[in-house]
C-alpha cells in the first residue's frame, strides 16, 4: 500500500514538472539589450510570436530551432527579429559607377559629374574652364577664333588665333578626361618698320582633367587638371622646353538662373625678355547666366601674376560673352574683353563652335 502511495506521488510530481517545463520561461529567453541611442535590440528568440501556453507535445518544437523554421534574420544578433535590415547607400545608387573621384559626404541627395544626358558644358569661351569632365567614351571638340589687339610703344601687335582646337575625351571612368590642344596663330608686330609677320602652330597642349567632387550645398564641384606645354611650336613662339602646371577648377550652381565658377592655377612660363623660366599664377572668377533654354551668358575677371620673372608684369582683364545651343550637343559662342593694366593687351574679341560626340 505504501509503495502504491509513493509511486502515485512520484508520477504526479513528474507530470507536473513536465507541464511546467512546457510553458515558456522568462529565464530561457535572452534579456533585452537597450542601445545607447534608444531603440531596443534583442537576441534571437525574444521576438518570436507564440501562444501564452503550449501543450507538452510542442516542447521539442519550442526548444529545437531545427524543427521550427524561424526567420533568417532571427539568427543575427543585435537586430530585431523578423525585420529587414535597412538599406544604406554610401554614394551613387546601387550598380551605378561613381561619377567623381570623391564626394563631400556619404549622402545620396546630390548629383554631379559629367552632364552626358544634359546640354554640353564647354571649357570655352571664358577663361575659367568647366568644373566637370565629359564622361567615359565621350569626345568633345571645342574650337574658335580670337583677335587680340595691343598698341603700346613697346608692343604694337595684332594676333589672330585661328582654330584653338581642344580635344577632350573621357577614358576608363567618368571622372577621367584626356586633353589635347592645338593652337594655330598669325602674329603681326609693327614695333619697327617693316612689319614682321609670323604664322604657324603654338606649342602643343597636353592635360588630364580629374573630376574630384560634385557640388553638395555650399561645398563646390571641383576638378583638377595637371597640364603641360610641349615644345613643338613655331620658332617665334615656342618655349623650347616642357612647361608644366596645374589648374584647380571649382564652381557652384546658385540658382536655376545663375552659377559661379572660379579657377586657381600655376604654370611654368618663359620670360620673353630674358628667356628664363618663371612661375605664373592665374586667378579667375566668372558668373554664368541662363537667359533662356538655349541661350547663356557670362561676365568674368581674370589676372595673371608672374613670380620670379625678369620683365613680365601683372595683367588684369574683364570680359563677357554669350552662348547659343541649337541642340544639346552643339554650341556657338562669342566673347569680348579689355585689358585693365599697361601690360595687358588692349582688347580681344572672338567666336567659337563646340560639338559633343557620344
């Protein structure tokens, strides 16, 4: 009889223990972890939805992840179960190459780089060149003519710069552009009688334009242009040596109507009086205006500042002009400017045509 009583008590105790174990227990659930930023992060298992009480037959399903298909995200620690990981893009949209070498932040709310699908942007007719590249696989040809008049006691001259052809071609990435410039000229000087006329081709221009950043708010769109002149020109104008330099271009679109661009550059130059090499700094700022859908204009100041020169002097100029784009890939331009110092040319006028081939 005693054996039967003790057996009944043991069976009842065991059955009660099994029923208690089948219920979800707070001790088996991982505690919530509160992040310093406020949101609650949990380990896997704490976010699963389940009834308040389960039969004992579901004990195996509850303790064994193999027999119960949990969401894949539940296996990742420190992330709420069942929620998709937020998609964060640092830079251009997915599967799109970066159009500039760098950017000012990790945001995606700005654009920049080559205007391949917009109206072309040219380096001419102003002194400040465009702060964008042409884009990978795009060829842009810019050409023009300039008449330069100077009437000083020591320099009474007329220069016709015909052609002014600049080839720009994008390679490898959207932010890399190769540049080649060929500049035919004809120059007449009347310092002494008779008038001396020389004509030919100036030294070859070579450069690489690198798209550095797009504009983001007050931070400018920027390009860098390592460049050089190679001594291939006519004997009357050639420097006789390789002359290297660097051009830093930067600009802002202020509104849909107005934009501001600027450049800071230095180049090696040969002094015309002593044939010695010196460094010439150049600073310029231009204001661009969108007058109509196809018509633009600009006003500009630029200065040339020789450092270490024997005879070259500081020159200042102001100029302005208009552009007309009959199609998104072609542009006509006209310009005119005057010199502000004694060393500057008296005035210049010019016109040009540019085309983009995609």
